[in-house]
């Protein structure tokens, strides 16, 4: 235990030391053999504790696709290679940052800003010379259309039912988690993009002692713009529930969208048995043998972890924000 704490302190010190972080990035850049290919990179937008790591791993099973885990996490910015300060409020709070954020991603594409150790050969999804990235992003959803305008990318928006997501955040003890959404309450976003009636409610609810109310409001604020305001006609909308309950159809839809063929690797990653195949398009008998009842039980477990009163509170707040993709007493999404 002492050794583990010491290691964490050393890592934290390196991460927060600009000079050492710059040296680390220089080393990572020299070891990266990524060269952008003809296929579009993938931006996966999701919510913390929403199952995005599973989906990111499924996508990264494909040949030549490498994952970039949370490139806009504030810890990435302890470096003099960017002007972005390492805190969420600074990163996202103003359109004045947009050019710097776009430049940051350009540097990643050009191997000038390698944010992960590129030779993680012990990972089951390691690729020595990938030509395509999947970026997992759990913040900055208000910038999705900006990324689409700036880069030739494919966008996946991945949701999980708000109740288990909220309960998981609370159980993890993330007491200040919702602070990261305060920048969306500033004049630039709320006056232009949110209904004015939500402003006072949101400010009060984010400071509420009722954790269900506080965390539900945070979930609504972070998802309101992509669900109700932004242009999403080119996105692939996915949900955790569909991935678990209707795995076969969901993975085929994902494969089509990404223009990849190795759905067998996706199935293996999600721990579902299947026939050995190299490309689903050439098979008509792809079967995923699983118990539909057990899958449904998995996505319904949260029902026993929340009171009827708190569940009603969640959906009353969703109604305030006009978010209706999940309905009270229904486990599966509605898009």
C-alpha cells in the first residue's frame, strides 16, 4: 500500500511539473509511429461512468485503430507546448479558446503532441503503426459541431440511462464532479443556447445538498446541447442498453458506420461467444449466443438501488430540460 501511494505521488509530481511533462511528451513523440491514413478518425463523446471505456475498447479492436484516452482531461495540459491552462473552467469556458483547442488536436494528428505512451505493447489493442485514432471525450460536448467543421471525422454519441450513471458518480465519491459544468452556466452558453428559464434552476440545483438533484442536473446540463440543440445528422447515436441487449445488431451498425469489417474482434472484446469469422458482410449466420433475460437484468439492476421518490426526482428534472430519450419506468432508450 505504501509503495502504491509513493508511485502515485511520483506520477502526480511528473504530471504537474511542466518541464518534466515536456520531456515526457518529447520522448513519446519520438516513439510514435502513427501516420494518418485515408480513413476518418473517430471522436467518441460520452459521459463519465456511462460505459464509454467499453465502447472505446471495442472500436480499438479494429486493425490500425489506436485509442486516445480523454485528450481534453485537464491533466494533459501541464505543458508549455500549449497555452491551455490545466483546469476545466479555463479549457472550455470561452470561444477564445477554440483556436487553441483545434491547434492542440492538429498537433496530436501530426505527432507533435503524443499524450499517451505509444508503445504499450502489453495492451491487447496495441498497434505499432496505427493510421487511425479513436478519441474518447467525456467533456466539451458543446464543441462537437466545431470539431466536425474543423476535421474530417466520424462522431459517435454514446449514452447510458441517467439513473445508473448518476448513482455510479455518487458512489465513486466524486464530491466536486459537477463543478466541471459551471462554465456552461456563463452568459455565452446560457444566453445563446439554453432556455433562459433553466439558468436559475441549474445554478441552485448544482449547489443542492440533495445529491440526486445535484447530479441529475449536472447530467442534464452536459447532455442538453448535443441532444436538443446541436446538429447531429451525421452522428451515430448509440446507447449502452442497446449494446448490451441487442449486441449483434448494434455492432453491425457500428461496423457499417466506421467502415470496418472485423466485427468478430468486437464480439470477442465484449465477451460474447460467436462463430469465427473475418468479416460479417460475408456471413448470414452470425449468431451471438446469449441470454436476453440476463442482459436485460444487467441493465435493470439500478432499479433496486434507488427509491421511487428519487427516481421521480430524476425524471422531473429531465422533463425540465426537455430530455426525453429516456422515460420513467422504461429501461431502453427512445431515439
